[in-house]
C-alpha cells in the first residue's frame, strides 16, 4: 500500500477545534482523521477510516478465532420485538424512533439482543445445535443525553456485538470465558493499557458482568481497585462492607434547636459550638450525621415515586451508583413540588421518623449499609431549625432497605479484603455480560434438551466499542505534537518525508517507498512539492505513524534519518540499507 500526501484527501489543521474537550478529540480532528457533522455524529476521512478498519480487523480476527460467526443485521429495526422485551419503553429517550410512510414504528438499533434471539429461534430447535456464538460489527445509534469527547461517546458509533446461546449454565460460563479470553487478545494486540473490572455487585454472581476499561484520566468511568488483593470494580459495582450491628446504651433521642444549620457543615459547626450540644469525648464530625436526600424515581411506564435516601453526612449520593440501583427507572433529585405535596417534609431538616413505607408519608426510605442497627446519628428534626440527637437505628427508626448509592472514595475498605481502595478512571471499551434467560424467555427461544423437553436458552451478550477504541487508543498514545499510533492500528507502517527543492530526495523517497511496498509495508509518502520541511515535519508528528523517515539534507552524506515516533530516537541509515533496516522495524 502506498499513500501519497500529494493526492491524499487530507487537510491538517493548525488550530485546535473550539469544541474539543479531550486530547483524542482535538488530535483526531486536527490530524484530519474525522470531521464532525452534528453533535455526536462524525465522518471518517481516509486516514481515520483506515485506523477504524484496522481496529475492526483485529476484533474480527479474534472473534473468528474463538469460533464466533459473523452476521450482519440491519440498523433499521421494527418496534415489535423491542416491545416484547419491554425495551421499546425501557430505553426512554435513549433510542432514535421513527415511522415509515404507513405510520409503522421503527427504531435505529442501539444493540441487537432481540434480533439475534429471534434469528436463532427461527432456525434452531435442538440442544444439539448449541453452543453458538454469533457476532456483527455494525453501526449503532443511541440518542445519548451527553454526546461528548468526539467519537468517545457518539450518537452513531461502531460496535462489535456478539451473543452466545447455550442450553445450560455451564455452557454459558464457557461461552463467557471464551469471550473474555478473546477480548484479552484483542486489547493486547491493540496495545491498550486496560483493566478488567466487575460491573455488577456480588448479588448477581461474581463474574456475571465485567467491563474492560482503557486506563485514562479523562475517562468517564471511575473504578475502584485494591492493590492488596487485585479487586477491581466499576464504582457502580462496589459494595460496602457492612459494619457489625452495635448495641447502644445512648440516651433517648432528643430534639434540639440548631439555628442556621440547613447544611451538614453548618450543623457540625453549631453542634460543636453550642455548649448544650457539644460532645464530651470528641468533636462532632460530618460522619456522625445522617443526611437525608429526597429523589423522584420514574419507571419506564411513567409512574413517579419518591425515594428518601439516608447516607452518612460526610458522603454524597453518587448519581451513577443510584441510577444503576434503580435501573431501568430514571432518577432525579426531588423538586419543590414534591416537597409541597408532603408538608411534613421540611427541606433541610428532613428526619427519618417521618419516612419509610410504614409511615404516613408512604415514601420508601433506604439507607446506606453503614447505617446499621444500633448506630447513633444526628438527623433533621422535621421542624425548621431543629435536629434530633442520639437517634438510634432500630430503636428510633427503621429503614425499608439498604442501598449502595453513597459515593465510593479512595481509602474505603475493599469489599473482598478490607484494605484501602484506590480510585482511577477509565474508558469502557468492552463489556461482557451473562444475560441469562431474560431475552430468550421474552421471545420464547427454546430448544429440545437431551430428554426431549423444552429448555429456555441461556444467553450472553458481549460488546466492543470499535469506534470508541480509536479514540481510546489516541487518548493513551499521543504527545503535545500529535498522535502516536501503535503499529497494529496505524494507518501506515512508515511515513516517508521527502524535503528540499531538488529532485534527488524525491527520487530516493520514491524508490524507498517502492522497495518497502514490495516487502509488504504500508507506506505514507510525503511527496508534496513546494511545502516547507517544517510543515511536513509537523504533519508527520501530528499524523502519528510510528516510524518516520526523512529524506532530505543528509542525502549528501548518503543517509536518511529514521525517527521513532514513540521513543523520539533518531538514527542515520545508509540509503542502500534503508529498506532492510525499515523492514526490520
Ligand atoms: P457507556 O456506559 O459508556 O454508556 P454502555 O454500557 O451503554 O456504555 P454497552 O451497551 O455495554 O455500553 O455497549 C458495548 C460497548 O459499546 C461499550 O463497552 C462501549 O465501548 C461502546 N459504546 C457504548 N456507547 C457508546 C457511544 N455512545 N459511543 C461510542 N461507543 C459506545
Ligand atoms: Mg456497558
């Protein structure tokens, strides 16, 4: 392959695009790999499309190698199957819905569990046909609330999605393991620095779902890891080690005036400042207070219910963790109107006694797992300007349940070994998920089992963010001058830059390019005449091909300069030896 810069459809930009939030977005646009069409919608230009196809190729090869078979579904899908699994409504505003000329409903596929399930149901009927893994590499559509960071979170993007079909749980476990192994090969080949984190809490079974995160400070996903035992989990999946219940001999709960203390900080200050509230053993801390927050939870069918959450006052509720807990419902902080409907809820002074399904309010009341029986708290007094002290869980109030919604912080105890957790950020590039029988049940995918009885098939679903990977790799591999592609995905193996006014460097560069092409190398040749060396060097660094060869001034000494874009190393190589030298890199 030989690409000539003189005719390549490419314009590099000197300036950063104004809307670029992260390095990959900035560099992929400046280097002319992608162009924005609308929010979260991008076109791929020649070099960018090559990188995308290289990622696709690695993914395809490893999926084929593990025995999955490639198929291709339409992106335009009928409503009916999604109606049967409930996802037509569950997806809420997250999918693009449209109508045909006969007023029938369609959607643009956000993911394809339904279609794969129906296809297998169409053709297979016996356990002997299983196991089966099918995949596709396809454009997906999601009307993301916050398309951001260029192709990292698009509204149209390329995903590899695969689905496994098994007759029993052991089969599913094997299919899951095969996908996991294939993903490890894919991300290793792509040169990615990644971690595998569990994505569901223990309740669903240890390895029911795992995410592959590209380590990256600008990533949207926060995960917790424990260096002591190797535990790593998405924050949504981190569980709180439950402290032992306490037996408390604290005095009866008492209501106190706490002037000007509508916030936790103010409450702690007042409690430490007023002699009648002060603690004798130590100062009050935010963690001694129980912060109550009111949320509105809206189910996919539109029912709106209030949910009160109690967390230790030194912690916030993490919306992502809360969203994961209430999914598929939506959740948002309750508004003035919600408080108005419950006059017994005094904003800023809400206390647990008026909450709980058993209370008159009927509002569901859940607490952080740290709020165990016997522990003692300071909480709102349900009267303006007052708080209740020495409120004991189990004695003075009970919650309906516990919830994992409080933020996870560095230093929190590891759920598996209790050592302190560390927090880090990443970009989700893959997700493997033991779906189980949910979709097969809804769509009635059954096969005859060994005894001739009908068995509901059990499924796994596995995604790789193919287009997102292009950006994730760029996030991990760049410097302030431009992109630095790993060899496996680079749009070319060698970038030859010819400089000068004479023909000689151009002739030598052409010969070198031809020699490399013969050896199977993919070459990008900067054969532009009348473009200054400075511009060419800058472009070569911006474009990010890992090996750059400069054919220019040093030709008088019979050498070309070979630069390694990754290490920055430069070596002179004799013109005659250059093809051999570069075939080895
Ligand atoms: P996220 O949490 O980032 O929204 P998700 O959990 O909704 O992703 P899945 O449904 O598991 O994503 O999709 C499989 C893969 O597709 C993800 O691991 C991710 O790499 C990729 N992906 C998902 N949404 C997008 C998007 N909007 N743009 C680009 N890639 C995406
Ligand atoms: Mg996911």
